[in-house]
C-alpha cells in the first residue's frame, strides 16, 4: 500500500491540507485536498495562538477532507524566520549543522538557545582558508515552531517534518517544473510575503517581508470603517470583498469607490516597491545573475491588476505559477477544480512534496 503524507498550511484565517502518495515516483499523486476556516485570532502570523481551537479545526479538516494519513509536514515562514547567506568550512552537512550554534550568534536577533537552526548548502567555493561551503542559514523561533507541532499532536497527528515555506514554494513552482535561469518566486500571503531567487531551480536568496494582502484589507477597514456604517439600513460591503472587487482599478472609477481605490493603490504601491528593492538588492550583490522572470503565488497574487503592476515596476516578465505541473491526480480530482484555487494550495502541496522527495 502506498505511503502518504499530508502537507498542512496554517494560515491566519484558513487551514489547508494536501495529501500526496507514491513518493518514489517522478510524478507523485495528489489524492486529497481540503480547507476549513479558522476563527479570528486562533492563528496570528502563522503561529498558533489558540491550540485547542486549531486542534479542533484540524480534526474537522481531516473529517471533511477524508485524509487517510496522520503523518504531516508543517511549514515555517513568518517574519520571525531569518534566512541569511553564510559561508562555512567544508565538512559534512551533519557537522555543519552541529557547528551552527557556535558560528551564528552574532547574526541572530535572539539567543541561540531560543532558535531552531538549519543550513541549506548551495555551492562549494575556494578561499584562502581552504574549501568552503556557501549556503543559507535558516533560523526560526523555537517556541513558535514547537507550539505548532504540539497543536498537531492535540489533533492526533504526527509531525514528521518542518520545512521552510519559501523552499516549499520554490520546490513546487520552480525546481520540480525545471524553470531555468535566474527566477524570483514571490508568494504574497495574508500577513507575509516571501521572495526566493533561484538559479536553475536552486535557491540562492530568501527574504521574508512582514506585509501581505491583509495590510490592504486592514487599511480599508481603518480608513473606511466609520463610513461603511453610516447608514444602518444599508448592508455595508466588507473590506475584503471591496479589495477583491476593485483591485488596482484602471479606467473610470465610480465616485463612491474613489477613496477605496486610493487606499488600495497606496498600500499596494508600497508593497510593490519593497519587492522591487528586494530584487534589486540581489542583483546589485550578484551582478552576473540578473533576474529574468518573476513567478507569483499566494492569495495576494490574485489582486486584480497586481501582476501587471509588478511587471511594469520591475520591467520583468511576470506569471502566476501553476503548482500542479509535476503531479498526477487521484480518482475524482480534476485540474479544473484544483486550479480554480490553485495558488491557495501551493504551500500545502510544496510541503507534502518535500517529504515525498
């Protein structure tokens, strides 16, 4: 019987999961996927705040989605995760990981004892001191990761791995599909935006930015909240729905929507500028590795007009990634259904495929 694993994406408002089987095959099979809503405050920026509430939601997710496996992979990737370039003496990966606590304290904003550390090797390089390994240091707040793991245990699940969410996204959108060249993979989530720059599928640079699609929703609520409630006889349009309806509107805008459009443009422009600056930072430090394409994912990537605005600002080709190019589908699943909400399941799929690899 084929073994399976479930990738779980713990979002601020939603739990999403994808179950994958046939790990040994070049095209693993997606057999189940599902999502359930979370009450406000249960998860804050990717960290479980109410363990019992989230555990109950996980049990509901398993029942609703019909998941067979209880082995799960979790992701980390909020603003309290650090990813930085580091070069260390050449040795085994096990030895490098054991040496990290003695090498990286000055790079961390918290004590080493409070962090979970990992090393992702990129390339061997020569130096005056001898052979070295260039790679990425990954550091996460230990309490936050262990808190999420403990919540899955409350739900009767077993966490078999914890992966960096930007790596999971790069895996499913860049490395497995074989996207060549120097590519920026940008995932715009609710509270965070991640940027991974990969060369021929191998991550070279990771940044996690503490903003996302929720910033626009919250700005609309803060600026228009009172106005939305002026007439108690008229049901007000919720900020999230307003954001989705208007997006980065072009052409004629109704007078009643002008203030909302201004707010959306202001916040989105700040976010797009941050993304352009992040890409420029990489290019300025690695001038021989010019970025030639941007692959977008995440709920924020579906904001009307955003891909076009990002392309105009960066002068790069921008496309929305397809996470299902390198997987097969189980009985009863169709690409049409999956792609309807494809970007929202990218993280969960990427996490499951990481374990499958």
